[in-house]
């Protein structure tokens, strides 16, 4: 739905940039196409408008240490995206909630040194 909305809203000959985390298939999805790693794509409108699509994965390794240092030195505070903080014993339960896409389970921090 999001990709098709972008195609409708991006100008003729414009480029749609796809960012995020995508996996080859999503067996837990309620959508049958997503389960197979496929989407309903409005190819006709995309072709008619002469658009382009660009995508790719973020180069995490390029920024990982720099971001870690910023967070450690408290120059960056990404904690607003964290929905839950768990001890190591609760990690399996946390993964279950996240995999089921339970409401409110967005980003989980696991503290290995803390047991519940």
C-alpha cells in the first residue's frame, strides 16, 4: 500500500526511494503475498509516470562505531524509540512479542548483565 501510494504521489519521471528493513519472505504476515516475499505493485501507473525506484540496505558497519560512541558519550539519545528494556531471561519473550508485531513492541533493548 505504501509503495503504491508513493507511486501515485511522486511526480512524473520522479524517483521513489525505498528504505527500511525488508526480508525475502514474511511467514508471519497476515498478507498472503508478503508471506511469499511479494507485493501488489501498480506497475501500470509506475510505467505510465516514467518513474524510477531506488533502494538498498544501510551500510551499518560504516556508521556503527561512530553512532555507538555518540550514544555512549550521551551526545545522541535514541532512547525515545525504545519501547521495552528487558533482562536476558526475558529476551525470548521479547522476541516473540516483536515477531508477532504486538502493539507497542517497536524497539527492544536487552541488558545481558541483568537477569529477571
